C-alpha cells in the first residue's frame, strides 16, 4: 500500500496477538496501548483494521492463542472485546475486516 502514498499519509501498525493466558493478554494490552497512542497522535481521517485469524472448525470460534500446547478459542464478540478494547477511543467510524480461515459463527 505504501507505493500508493509516496508523499506519506499512510501509517501501518502490525500487532501480533496470542491471548491464550492472562499474562499474554496483559502483554498484548501494553503493546496495543502504545499503538493506540501513536494512532491518536497521528489523528487520522480514516482507519482500517484488519484482523487475521483461524477459527475452530467445530464451533466457529476465533482462536485467541495458546495455553501451553493447547489452542484456546472464544466467541467472535469475546475476541473482539479483547483485541479492540485498547483502541476504543481511536476506532469510532473505522472499518474492520476479519480474515478468517474457516467459518465464523
């Protein structure tokens, strides 16, 4: 996308997530809060959020991460609450895309 914005005007923030344990969630919130602060400083006109994840084939839940060697999944609304809560003040009017392997229920 950057080649379409040669004069600047595009900011991309990548944030990997593994929310399988409370400790991992705390680390995610800390990293997400830094990015949220950067978004606030940039004062963008438009925001696009893209989340890439896998789903549990039997339930359609999104994967949160790992707890030990076990995959942990939760409902779409629960995952979105955890992922997006650090950005709640920066995202009103933003566009959200969920790229998921499998079906979402």
